């Protein structure tokens, strides 16, 4: 009965809940654009986002854009909470001379973000594998309605996970782990560094006082998301293609280098940036929502009056 009051009485509990709220806000706000990004990356024809959107929505309805959302939504509370917790610990661990009252240095922010990205990949890789399989199932069905018997249909994320483990074992559920680490470690480095740098530029002194405006949170978070995607986008394309392969289809790629080489040979170097526009739009929207929801939730949980959110523009 007293679990929640005690849990929220310490900083870890508040960070956990606020991180979960921020993560859920990000998933719900950007999932349709994420589905379009995955379709574009895996498409052999290079169709535009608008044509794919029109074809799938007309065939299966708008709910097709949210297929597979249960997997990241179910795990995002724990995942996002752990990301913020790990980052808070590592960003200060790399700068031991830092006072507890001072914000971490930009060097500590970058190194802490790098380590956070590598560690959280262990959680994220299976979730993204399941999500991609469900998203591509929707796209496959819209392109091959005349041959449904050739497609393996899954009812949801649990069904996908069971199918992968049955066909490929536990190792199969971590298909794409290496490329996920290679993508997420540098992207989280840019992610947290950009957020801290931009919030300070948009609202000088806010890193120490925590008094930035809601507009600053949204803008700094959005720009952080864009920076993290642009720096690693070719790796994300390779990851999507590797994780899209299933045991019931002929294997096309034999590792990261092979996937990179074959993708460029077949579609040119432009394939490595396919869907970037959709990803950038989604990144700005999602990460603005994540940081804003996280900061607002955390201040509401603290409720000590020192973190009042300003609504006037600080830009």
C-alpha cells in the first residue's frame, strides 16, 4: 500500500517514472512516421513516403501505421527510465572532480551518452527486431494481397517472438545486436550532448538552474533527435535490412559488411539515406516530446516549487 509513496520519495523512483512517461510520449507521437521509415528503408523500389502511406492506408486503414507498437510501448517505460538513469550515472562518473550541485561537463555528457547507447542496445535490439517484423508484415501484405499464402502472418509481438525463438533459437531474438550497438553508442553521444548544448544556448544558465522554458525543452529535444539520427542513419538502414530477414525467406545478407556492399551495389549510395526525411521529421517530433514530457513529469513529481515551467518563449 505504501509502495508508491516510498518509491517516488527517492530520486531514482522519480527518474524512473518520468523517463517512462517521456518514452511513452515519444512512441505514441512518432510511431506512424517510424513505420513509414522502416517501409522506405526495406523497399527495393525506393517508393516515396506519400505513395507508401496512400497504398497501405487505402488497403488496410490507418491502424496499419500503428502495427507493432505494442512491443516498444510495453518495454519503453523500463527502457527509457534506464537510459536516463544510466546516463545520469555515467555522465558524472567520467568527471569525478565535479561537484554534486554542478551539471556534468560536456565531455562527461558525450562519454556518458556513448556508454548509455551501448548498454541500452541489449534491451532495444530484440524490441526493434519484433517491431520491424510486424511493420514489414503490414507492408508485405499490402504489396502481395494476391499471394497471402506465401506470407507468414503474426498476430502480435508475442507471436513474433515465439516464432523467432522456435525457428532460430534465443540467438535469433538478438539478430542485429552488433549493428544496433554500433548505431546507438555514437548516436546517444550526439543525442545528449546536443540537448545539453542547445538548451544552454537557447536559455543561458538553465543547466545549473533547471529553469528552461517548455519551448526550450521542445526545441533542444527535437534538435538532439535530429543530430542523433543524421550521424548514424546509414547504419540504421543496414540494421533494418538485416533484421528484416527471416528464416522462411532465402538469406540475402551475410553480415554487416555484406549487407552494406550489396545494398550499395544494387541501389547506389543513395540507399543509405533512403527515408532520412521521414526519420528526421519523426526525430524532431518524438524527441521534443520525450524531453518535454520527461522534464515536466519530473518537476511535477518533485513538486517543490523550484522547477516551475515557464511558458514564455526563450528562443
